[in-house]
């Protein structure tokens, strides 16, 4: 039985087992406390008491990645059976009916989970004691506070988010600017975006209230998009972008922001971590993110795309980008990690993956900027007609304050014109060993089975020239089986065997 937790007990066996990258300790006492552990207090030949649920405590670790549970001792007990579940995914327990010889246990901890912990005090056969009648239950959540839950239905129809936010009773209050407002969508339900949904200067998070059963957001018209001029997050959502036009973005900067411009830079600048997390996107006909092609100078300090799958369906070949900020916008630090971007259309393609503008970090008062691709899979982008280029960033390339990181990524049939390593750096070379550039364990493979020349760009010597052997790309299945790829854990981790 696979158990992802740590046991902390009064006595620990000398044997430590390493499994799945987690350290496990097994308790030596499986049939109750040792004779020198005097917790029976004369309790014999009876059922032991139920654990006092009010005495169960939860302590988060400093780094937020684990949590420790402690509960009161039950006199006469021979141990405790512990179960921890994500309420949204009860069929896959985090701790699965594990017997603990002690009153403490530690498990992993994740954001945005509704947890339920149950503890059953077990009898002690040596004392003639039976199990407690019932379990003690502790429910708690790691969701940040919900500001409002948006109902799935309005007048019996899927709620149109554009119409819902336009109603006076749902309007985002002006005095909330600078505060993160979490709007929950009902897991498994379907919502509509029928027009431009513009959050402007309001810091908004749209998230499903169930991580394992995402809410669905359907873009139903050529105007459908979500724009902002402040930090924005989308979490645990599925987007069907079928209705969107080719000349708009799934996400974009506000077209007419009310946020005040910075006097020194002329930009509307917003910090914080704008993030698209654990989302899937189907039928992205246009840009994934763009600056709305308005010369309005909006800058995001940090933009993160993590644990996402994006299916691109461009209707034709044109000089557009997956991420495009060429007409006034700026992303200072862009990171794409643990994600997949792919294009399966036969006659459509996108010229650039990332087309940035002329601005530099100093233009928005920052000391440096970066572009980062980590543990991600990219398939057939910038490939059709032997025309595409991976990137174009006239304001950043070759600058001393610009930093480039590309690690453990797979590029298949990408950037036919010039190859990925060269176009990642916009054709600019850096001195070998330069701290500005980090390449490591990447694959740059073309559809004909050849590999891009790394030239004077990826000088790490770590490039992997091996077919990743995708399982079934035509069905969007990019599981790999290439031996080197597997050994180095390349590409989006979801596709590792």
C-alpha cells in the first residue's frame, strides 16, 4: 500500500524506507504501546473512549508543504487508525486507514483543498480493550477565503459571467482594489463568457471549488475574452474557447484601464504573481495571452503558467503569437512550467510562441527581467510552411539585465526557421558559462527526425537527441517512452511513465 505521509511516534523503528521520494518511518509497536508506555491508567476490559475531536490540532510547516496532526491520548488505547482525504477526491485517500502508534502524524499539504481527517481509537488486546464506537472527525480547508461563490445557473441557464458581474448587486467594489478577491465556481458546472470580461484594476481570482472536478468556462462568441490591468489568477478550470475569434486572446490586458499610470515610467504597472494554474484549454483559435494591441503601456511584473494543457487550433498561418505583447504591453518575468502547448491543425499554425515588445526591465523601473521554460512539452508550433520562429524580443535580447532559462523541455516540430535554441535567444550569443543563460536537458526535434543545431546558443552539452516517442499525439497524449527522456524527466511531468 502506497502511503504519502510521515509517521511521528514516541518510538521509531531503526529502519527508514525511502519510497517515491518520501521518507517513511514504520512504528515498532503494531499491537499497542510497549509495557513501559503507561497510558492505560487502569483502563481494562472495556471499549476505549472516542478521541476528543476538539483536541485535534493542525500545524502547517514553515514552507507550507506539509502539515502535522496531533490529538489527545485515549487511555487504554493500543493505537489509532487514521484516514485523511481530499473531500473533492475521496476515492484516493492521502492517508489510507493507517495505524499509528502515537498521537501525531504528518502528511503533505496543498493549497485549495477541503480536507477531512478521521481518527479511530483502537483497542489493546493485552488489556482486553475494544475499539472506540465512533471516529473523531476534523474538517478544515486550505482554500484562501472565498469572497463570493458564483451560482452555476441563472434563470435555469448556465451563468454568463459577463452578465453576472454587470449586475449592480455583483459589481466588484471600488474599495477592493489592491485586495485579492476569490470568486468560486461550482465544480463540474458550466459557465459562459459571451463578451469581453474586463476586471480592469481589480485583483481577481477565478477558481473551481473542486480541484479534481473543474468548472467549465465556454467562450461562445468572437468577442469572448478575459482582460485585466491588475494581478489575475485562474485556477482548476477547463476552458472551451471554440467561439473565440482568431484576433483576440483567451486572456489579455485591459483595452482602456482606469488604473493610474506610474509617473516615472508611463506604464500601468501591476506586481504580484499573475497566474494561470492547473487549467486546461481546448480550441484556442487565437492568442493565449496578448496585450490587446493597444499602445497603452501596461506591464505585468510576474506572469506564471503552471500545470496547464493548451490545445491550439489556429484557423490559418499568420504572424501571430501564443503570447504576444508587441503593441504596448510588457511582461517582465514570464515562467511556463509543468505544462503542454500543442497544435494538431493541419493547415494552421502560429508564427511565434512569444513575441515581446521593445521594452526593457529598466523601462518599468526593474533591475532585471527573465524568460523561463521549465519541464514543459511543446508540439508543432511555428512549424508549418517552414516559417515559424520561437521567439522575438527586441527589447530584451542580448541585454546584460536579461536572463534566460530553458530546462528539461521537449520541443517537437517547433520553430522551423532558425531552430529553438537560436530563436529562444533571438539569435544573440552569450559567453560560454554566462550566468544570463541556463540550458539543461532539452530536446529540439523536427518532424523529419532531425535535431536543431544548438550552435553557440545551448552550450551546455546536455541536449538530448532522442525521439521522445510520444504515445498518441493525434489524441493529445504526449506520454513519453524514450529512455533518456524518461531518465532525465523531460517534458511536462504529467506525461512521464
